[in-house]
C-alpha cells in the first residue's frame, strides 16, 4: 500500500548548531480545490501553486495564530494584473487576475518579467495579537517567485534564506512542495541586523545541503516531510523537529458574514446596490463565486444600533 500520503501539511525544524531554521510544506487536495474554482491555463495554475506554497512557508513564521501574512504581486505591463495569496492560522487562499489574450501570446515557459512586467512583490505580516504590521516590497526579479522571496528576506529582514518550490501535475491533480531554510545569527532577530552576511560559513554549509533537494522530492505525495529533513541533514549533530501543522483552504466569504456587512449600510444605499430582482451581488475573487443576497432579507442593523 502506498496510501500513506503526506500532504496539506507543513513541518518546521531547527539545526541549532548552525543557527538555522527550516520549514517544509506540501500541498495536494487543498491546492487542487483552490485552483479548481477557476479555469486557469497551465502557466497561471503553476504560478498560483508556487505562490501558495510560498505563502504557507512564510505564513508559518508568524508568531501568533490569529496573525495574517499576505503575498501580493503588483504588476506593470505584463499579462498578469494581480496575484494575491494570504495565510491565517493554517488557512490558505489565493487568486490571479490576468489578461487571457495577452497570456496566450507568451512563450511556453515565460520568465517572471514576461508575466509581470516591471512588477513588485509585497509581503505583509499582520500580527493581530500585538497590532504590529510589517511590510516589505521587493522587485519581482529572478527566475521565479522563490528568488524574489529570497531577496525579500535578504533586503527587508536581513535573513539569508534558501527557498525551493516544486510543482507537478499528474494523475492525482496538482501537488506542490516547498523548502525554506534560514540563518539566524545567535540571539538576533533578523530585522535588528545592520547588514546581511550571506557568506557565514555555517550558513553556507546549511545552504549547500539544502540545495541538494530535488523538485520531485518536494512534490512527491507519499514521501514524508520528516524523511526529507533526514535525507538533507542526517549528518548534522542535532536536528530538532518542531512538529507539523495541517493546512486548509479558507476564505471569509460566507453568507452570514456578507449579510452582516451589508446590513450595516443605510437602507437607501442598499436599495441602490440591488439589481432589478432586488438582490445585491457580492463576488469573492478568491473562490470565483457570486453571492446574490436579497435586500428584503437583510436586517436593519444600521437603524437598530442607533
Ligand atoms: Zn471566498
């Protein structure tokens, strides 16, 4: 039996002697359900899969569970208009808005520049518990999103990082995996550093081992994440596994919430929002769904609270 799947999960680990931390993520059904809400061409599907893996890797670095991490690509001149993904407490969502005609003119394996033009990647951490918000913006340069994320960490957080992401599509649908390794100098939080030292010998050692990871290993559904950690780092004196966390598809577009938001609008305004059948259409770009809420069914929160 090869039914022992290791998917829709992340696993953290540390290599204390090298001052390194790492995380592995693998997405399967969660990825498939996010993607299947849209009819994406293969290039867009792969890009969104990479972005979602990256989001799961970065989101896991949030210190509090209620915090949110948002990955957003702002673009200028490419066929992609917008890419947004976010993570909150293990919940992932994301979508891409693009110009289908212009995308069709692209070569088979377009570069980041071909897709985004002169684009930027904005990475935002909202720590809800402390009210802290931190945003870093880097140019969308390099071969793929992981390159851009590595330069985000080097430039905005002064943390040397190695990020690898693999995406495959086979008989079981889309499966994607990612590895992130980071060097944290003793007792330091990256943002306090003055400059990033990318050539620290202990970091070079970890990065060399980490870069032997194969795309197939990252996206192999039945290869336990723990086995990958062992394959890469079994010669290290101590590798501590930090435990795994499951990942799910999550969105905040439920009918109850939408009604609640709409009921706060003044009655006249709601009436003007409704179509000729008396319904207000609210669409969720993440889920590619439209909710038609009958105005007559809304409560008058605006009046009752005053
Ligand atoms: Zn939604």
